[in-house]
C-alpha cells in the first residue's frame, strides 16, 4: 500500500469522527504536533489530579531548597566504617569480641571485631575524617552533609533495595523518583522527568524505578543497564528507520484523535492517558535525547575532570557527566548506579580488594560531578544523594569480609539546601547501631521531599481504597540537616 493511499485513508478516518467540543483545555490537548505540546505538563498534572480526586495540592507545598535530585547509588552496601564513619575504638579493639549483643536477625554469622584496613585523615575547614578510599571526594567534604545514623529494616539486598527506593520492602510501591515527578512534574517537556542511568536489573529490577499505581508518566526511563558499558547507554529505537518526522507527526495526530475519542466514550483511563503521554514524549525525544547523551560536546578538560580519560574511571565518569547534562536540562530526578556482575560493594570476603576497586572507579567521577555542579551554580539547587542499601558489620565475616548491616550506616547529601561540612547523627563507638539522632529510611525520604518543597504527609495518592504516600504512615523530617 502506497504512502499516498495511507494518508488518504487516514484523512478519511479523521473526517469520519464526530466533532468534539473545543473548549480551551481540549483545544490545547488535541491540537496538532507542536502547539499541543505546549500544554504537556498541564496535561500530566490534570491526569494526576483526575486520578486522585482527594489530592488538594500537588507540590510544591512550601518554598523548595532544591529543584532536582541526583542519586548516586552504590549497589551492594559500601562499608560506612571504612569510608565516612571513623571509629577509633574499632581500630583499637581489632580482633576482640563485640562487647554487646548483635542484632536478633542477622544475614550471616560474624566473628570478632575487624578494624578498618584504611587510614582516615581530616579534611577541610570542618575537619571531618574521611578514609583513604575517597581522597578526591574528601576534597569536597565541606560541601557534604554526612548522615551517619541511617538505618533500615531489611538485611537482604532485595528487600533493602526496595525499601530505599520505594519505602516498602515487601510490596510493589512507587519509587522515590516517581513520587518526586508526581509531586513536581518535569522542567523539560522534551525529556523524561525521571531518568535512571545504567540501573541494575537485580534485586527488584524495574520495581526500583517504577511508578506502580501512580500515573505511568511518573516512572523512570532506563538508559543502559549495569551489565553493559556506559558508553553503550542509549535509548533504543530513538530514530525511525523509515518514516520522516513529518510522517510520524501525522501518525501521532491520528492516534491522538482516535485515543481522545475513546477517552470521551469510556471516561478517564489512567493507562491510556499514560500511553498517549509516552507516545508524544517519545516523538519529542528523537531530537532532545541524542543531544543530551552526546558527550562529544563537552571539553577535554571537563572529560578529564570526570575521569573519562582513564580506563578505571571512564565508565562511572560517563554516567556522572550524563547526570549533570540531564540535571541542567531540567530532568527532575536522575539516578546513577555503580554496580557490576562480579564485585559490587558486597564484600563478604576480600574487603580491601573489593572496596579498593570500587572506590577507585567512583571517587574521581563523584568529585568531578560535585566540582562541576558547583562551578555552574547548579549545586545550590541540586540535591546530590550518595549511598547504598545498607552498611557493613564492624565484626568480621570469615577472615577478611563484612556482612550486611542495616542497623546503622552512612549516606550523604550535598547541595540543595543542606548544611555542608556537617555530620548528622552517629552510630555507636564500633559503628553497629544508629545511636544519636537515628534516621530511618522513612525519615530520609521525608527529608528529601521536604528539601524539594513537598510535605511527605500531603503527597498522597488514593489507590485501592486508601491514601498512599512514599513514607506510608511514618517519617520525620530531619530539620537539623537543613542550612
């Protein structure tokens, strides 16, 4: 069938449709490609409100300190007591039994205390101690807000990943990126509002960046996977192999008209609205996404800053540079994952060998990201979050490893309205349990949303007869971290 005949059939189909009432709102929603897209963010907000009739305010609820989030996820659980939580007594009592009870539920048996194989030095005006694992990040310690008292509820990777990403370790729930996008929308109509770069497909996989019962437009868009080099990270089928943009625009307009007719007949349909929005976004992404992913536009000095000129740091450096490019283009939530199929940060044995390898790969790129954001004035309103799903035990597993420890560990924040050169909370003198100002994962989520201008108790979505939120019925904002 010729293209001309296709177009004639399409025109006949459109002419046969009954006329729709053209209110101002419907005109914006159904106009041809180009003009109608000006109203995309409004359309998405309307869809969200229609899906949640009791939602009285979709953020911001108060003045935000941050506009966007970059989450640097270290899969496997980096050891807090070997990185950002210095414990002199652990060094002193190396080889001795732990002088108090271990948790009732443990992932695996452990032995006596294991001192850190790395030295710690104090950096910056704050004088915060950082281990030799992170000499580059340590240079930015005065920009970091160390959360030394984070704790969770699950000692297994799968449950802990889900808890960190979605607030629940046992049910399918929307991810924190999806909640952020639902609350604030996107600042760029031509790119997804939530992007996850080289995500892991293990331990929850797509659930960790999914939207669950939130509008489909809130889910994360994966670019690449953890098992492939970041240089290969791209969005598949970004270019149509045969049709021109004009022909695709014609197709999109016909599809929009047919779908709007269906919506008029059957009433609100979240799934269909999500598909319509995804088709429209996919069309616009054909130009915007390749440009955002094109690192050749960056200077050699910038590439060196991120370590892209070094084989060891190239992969994660690319991810961090992509994250900055997405952030400056208005993407609301960007996740960057450090993971591989062999070592990760999960050192049940060979702690020094594994953490040395991992830290070498991420230290310079993370420092480069912080420096780059700051030099461009982006760190002020970009909230950077670093950490894994849990920490490690101060007691040895086997000869030279550490087991999972959700009872107390460290994550850190930078930018986005938090105090720099600051340590919030503390674990006990060996680093096992969160002791002072404990911050549960629910509290972390509440604080993150607060910095974005969202009240976690008001950011709700009615589903299956009840109101849901990222923090469920828990969570307290840690006001002590806010500058």
